[in-house]
C-alpha cells in the first residue's frame, strides 16, 4: 500500500463527523471577531506579489496570461467559480501562484475575488499579504464564525481574503469531514458570482487536498522546475483523477534565451 493510500485510509477511519456547517454552527460558542481592515487599502510589500507590486514586468504578464486562460476555461455556460491551487509536493509555489492569480483576477474591473488559505498546516498567504492570521477558515469551521465576518477586504482591486485561522491538531479529520464539504458548497453558492481561489497543501504528502479536490470546480497544479519529478506529477495526477483539472503552471522555469527577454532573467519565469 502506498503512502497516499495509507494516509487516505487513515483519513477515512477518522471521518466521523458528518454534520453540516449550518446544522452545527449554533453548537459552537461564537468567537469574538475583530473588525477586518475593510475599507483601508492594504499596502502590499512582498516582491513575490508581482501582479500588484510590479505589474509591468514580464512575470506579472505571465500571471495575467494565466488569468486569461483560467477565465476562458471557467466562464462557460455555467460559471465555474471555485478553484483550487495545489502541487504534487511542498514548496512548488502554490501560495505565490494563488495570490498572484487572485490579484490579477481582482484587478480586472468586473471580477470580485475571494482568496482562501486552506493550508491550515502551513498557512503563508497572510504573510505574503502582510495581514495577521487572526480569524479564518478553521474558526469558521470549528467555532461557527460566519465567513462574512472573517473575510478581510484587502482594497487591492476587489480582493477579499479568508486566512487559515487558528491551527488545528488534525487537519485531515477536518478536511475529510462532511462539515468542510458543506462549508465550501455553501460558500460557492453564497458567492456564486465571484471567483474563490483556494490555496491548499500539496497533494502527495497529505490527504486533505485530495478531499478538497472533489468539491472544487477546477484545479491548477503548480510544478516547480528542478524540484518536482515527472514521477511526482504523474502520482499527483493519479490522485486527482476524475477531478476538474484545468492545467499545470510550470513555475520558476528558466526562461528561454531571447535578447529582449534576457533582462528579466529568473523573474520572468513565474
Ligand atoms: N514564481 C516565483 N518566482 C520566484 N520565486 C518563487 C516563485 N514561486 C515561488 N517562489 C519561491 O518559493 C517559495 C515558496 O513559494 P510558495 O510559498 O508559494 O510555495 P508553496 O508551494 O505554497 O509551499 P508550501 O508547500 O510550503 O505551502 C517562495 O517564498 C519564493 O521564495
Ligand atoms: Mg503554500
């Protein structure tokens, strides 16, 4: 039995909670929800958020191309609004890709975007955005906090952000529960006119991403050049078989040599 199968079997055994968010929210004490930074414009400083910091670079242009492809693939007869960004293994650039994709969607006039950090094990989106991880996804799931009270309007275009929230001891249990499925389906319906971009843990080491992949409308798989192997990607694709795969982002790829593009060097390979 492979490591993934073992993890999934373990997760299935732990899958004891089948109660929906709406059914359970009244059972949990409401946590105090601090006011979000709504209305104030966040000062984005992280250089990795090129779409906001450096919109005229080739790297930002690559994210805009990604955005155009995503829009083309998801704005069909029915709007496929809930998308997940993942990768085969860790540190391939999921969070950077999710943030830049969400920012470039949010910069477009008619797209309101929700960016969700569903990597409760290792949340980083809030650090990239320069926001505290106070109340977020886990608090919505475990304490019945209403998602609209936890969303932070960033002021960067029409981008709102749901951070990961407090750490939980067993994310697999939470992510394979009926509660999280109901939560995201409720979110998808409530915000049916907006893109919801979900940042997740990598597919191969953890079971929760596979569980989420069955709920979302589309998956973007990030593959980092020089880090991930073809075998890893094949294994991840196997895990995601039957889900709505939109495509692969080849991240941090060395740019092809071209005199005009030479100056962009590594930056151009987003
Ligand atoms: N397009 C890019 N250009 C330059 N550096 C990048 C790019 N993408 C990722 N990185 C580098 O890789 C690091 C990890 O990126 P990121 O946090 O997005 O990975 P991740 O896949 O979300 O990691 P984890 O599995 O830990 O959640 C970044 O902090 C940055 O240094
Ligand atoms: Mg990450």
